[in-house]
C-alpha cells in the first residue's frame, strides 16, 4: 500500500503548533475592505486555532 499524499491546499492553509494544535488564518480579509471597520480588519489579520469539530478532518488532509 503506498503512502497517503497530503492535500496541497491544506498544506498551504494550516500549520501545526509545537503542542500539536492546528493554526489557521481568518477569511474575509482579502478584498472589499473599505466597508469593514479598522477593528474588524485588525482582528481578521491574526491567526486562530482550528475548531475541535474540524481537527480530525484537517489532520486527515495533512496526513499527520
């Protein structure tokens, strides 16, 4: 049985922290920024953790 390949899209979007949690970026920060408040844009720039309900699926995509 050959090794499973990891999804290239997932490799670009998620990173693993030192403790094994998964980091992700926020959506809605690429265009149509004029109508969004400075506070909203600033908070969208920060990274956050993947929700616990999605961790299993993301780890399968990363094959880790």
